[in-house]
């Protein structure tokens, strides 16, 4: 961990984590709705070649954590402090940044959705074959994700699987037609990176991928599941709400020139 700069408005010191730094050693204050997942995010970001900056207060507690993928030019700032968020924004350009703080900059709003999985029925009839993929499938997962999410950091796929994330996919023969990821930390689950190839949309694949991941999580004693969906994505919001998800917060996506 090496020194970067000081935030003059409140005296917090920013450091950048090195690849040998252990995220478990970071003492985290209350930063975000995603606090239980932050150390997992930090580990995957570093291992996939991204950068992680943390701001420490006088007690050596992290009051801001900024993860950034240099290939995708996308990052997230976890903090309750507007001055620290703005300090992070001063040092980036040509990128997209998520944060739960709403600033005056133009942004896109995402719902933070939560499901009481322990008390959900998960009644669903599958229309498509859904498979759980693994280490042997890294190459074709990467190929499919590159088509669905152009410009993605391809190192993330192997990193995610190595750190316990799981990829569920809809298959047509040997072709991956859609996929979605699930991550578990303790008794909490996080749904990420759902996408379907354009020519296979409107076939119920996204809904099947949602329920496949939720059923998997409940079998592993996950009590609550979380997801983020853009306010602009009305179809996905309807599907999530039908499954029982409720909005518990918001996160904002800022496009920085």
C-alpha cells in the first residue's frame, strides 16, 4: 500500500493497494449497502488488474474505497462522504463511475433491490435449459461475455470463478445464448452481469437465469439476495419485482468526460 494524496477538506489520506495487500486486513467503516461484499470486490478488482484506492481516517479506518477497472474504464466509489467522493472524481476521466451518493452531475439511476430469499417461494417453470458452468468453460464464457458486454475485462472471468463466483448459462447446442453470475458472501447473495445475445431475447432466458441463480443460492442457505437494475430497464425491473425483490436503495452512474 502506497501513499497517493491527502483530502485537504477532512484530512483523510488516500492510498493505493498493491497486489500483495490482503483485503481482509482493511478495517471498513459503514460505507454502503454493499459493505458485506466490498472486500470481495476489492480482491477481484486487484486480481483482474484493476486499481483500488482507499481513504483512511486518523484511526486507520477506511472511510472511502474506490475500485476501478482500467480496461472497462468503469469503477465504484463506496463512501458516505461527499468530499471524498468528489476527490475520487477529480482524478479520473473518460470513464463511468457508480456511487450511492447523488451529486449534481448528470447521472443514471439504478435501484438496489433486495429479496428475502429465506421466505420466498421461487415458483417458476423453466422454458430454457440452464447450466452451471465452471473452470473448464472459462474460454467459452469469456467469448460469450465479449459479445454480450463489448469491451469487458476478459481477465475477470477466471478471477471471478477462482474467487467463488458462479456463472449460469442458457445453451443452444454448444452456444451460450445468455448468462448471469452469482456471488455469495456469508449468508448474502449478489446477482451480477446478466446478459442475453440479441437474437435470443424475448424467449424468457433472462427470467430463467434469475431463478436458476436464486434457487442455487437458497440451496446454499443464502438468506437475502441483492441486485442492481437501471430505472431505464423497465422489463428487468418487472421481472425482479415479480420474483419478490424490493427497492432498498439507489446507486447512481456518472459518465465522466
